[in-house]
C-alpha cells in the first residue's frame, strides 16, 4: 500500500473510530458538536478558561481583510475587529485577569485588555506561531518562517525581546509552539526534531527526532510532556515522563499530527483528515466524531475536560474553510 493510501486509510479509521483492541467501539464521555464549517478563513488556534470564555483566532478573511477573532462569553459568540488587515493570527493565549495575547504574521502580537486591542513592539516581522505565559507580564513568543531563522522572544512587562540559545542545527522552519508548567519550566517544539526547555536560567535543547521531522506542537501535564508533528509524510509523536523522550506514535503510517492540547490532565492530539486521538492509560485512543475531514490545526481542553479543535485548509497563502468541533457535556451555539 502506498504511503498516501496508507495514511488515508488510517485517517478514515480515526474518523470512524476503529474501536478498542478487542474491536469494540470506544465509549467516550461527552458528545461532539460541529460549531462551524466552511468559514472564510481557516481557524488556527483556540484558548479557553471555561465554556463561558472561549477565544478562537484564524486567518485573514480575504486579501485586504482582517483576521478572524471570535469570542464566546457563555451566551453568544461575538466577532471582534482587531483593527489589523492582511494579518493571519496563528495563536491565542489568555490569563485569569482577562488579558489575552494574540500572535501571527508580520511579527504581529496583539494584547487585548479593557475591551481594546493594542499592538505590541516585536523584534522582527517573522510569523508568531506560538504564545504562552506564566503571567500577563511574563510571556513567551516563538516562530519563524520557512525561508528564515526561527526565533524565541520574551515579554517581561515592557516589550518583546529576542532570547538567545536556539541551536545552530535549526537552520530552517520555526520554533513552532511553546507551553509550560511554571515560569521556570517552559517547553518549546521546533523544526528538525528539536525540543527546547527553559529552567529559569538556561535555554537547553535536545534533538529527539529525525532531521526531517517538524514537531508542530507541544503540551505538558503534571506528569509528562508530549510533542507531535510529521516526518514529511506521516505523523510522529513523542512523550517524556521524566526519563527521556520516546516515540509513542499510534501507528507508523498514520496522519500528520498538527496540534497537541497544551495543558490539562487529559491530552489530545489532532491533525490531518480531522483525526483526533486521546491519551488513555499508556496508549492513544481514537475519537469518534465523523464531523469533518478537514485538517485540524489546534486544540484546547479546559479545566472541565471540554475539548475545542479548530482547523481548515491552512497550508496555503490565503487560508480557507475554517472549522470548529467541540466535545463536552453541554450544547454550545454554532458560530455566527
């Protein structure tokens, strides 16, 4: 079977929920909803403190248009105007005090507070793919672009500044995503098989995958960190529970993985052909939803275990066909 046909077969198996080891269907808590599809731009990231505070961001809705920003307050979805045009937003991350950071193309980082978007100063015009912070005054931003060097920036109350220490081995691509458990325990995933770690004093790095692997996303629970991506044709997945990184890919010819839930006790991975998998006891369990076959780019699980996943056709200059799926114990309204 060819690589593409094998990948498609496995992806369809994910969408149809192939079942447990004994062939029986996997029983899931909560239920799935399709909250939106066929949007003007891809939806690229989601963050939520709970089902009464959900942020979704995405690409610009056409040439000369602004990026997609949607907020749900527990009652209704609202579309927000950032005041920016010709910018794609690739990440969003918020805090308990209501401050929200949004990052994207052209070196754009916006801060939302007091119902206002403010554009912050950044060191370059490369693409911001990842954001995470331990507080509104300690925020990390990572990114790059396919033709340039990757970057790591840090904001400590004044402006974003460059952080040295990116390994010379990462010559193309990006530092794709960043997450953390605390101000002195910050993790980043990158191109060419690298993972980086900040311990409060030093930025260290380790090549855990092949030179052809892009680790698109990373997430950490209290017990372990996991990172996922692609080797150029199929998905890769690694875990570290304190004894070093090891491969945990569900199947060698499975779909490309794009997103890992950054935090929480119940990690998910999402990716190509709408594939979703949840980490069970030592293994990954396929999730049944059959709501979309669009590629999923990002996912978030809130403290109550509600899952949001977003995506579309995002590997193109103008992203299209945004989609949002949700798994939870309540019903949410569809996007406006």
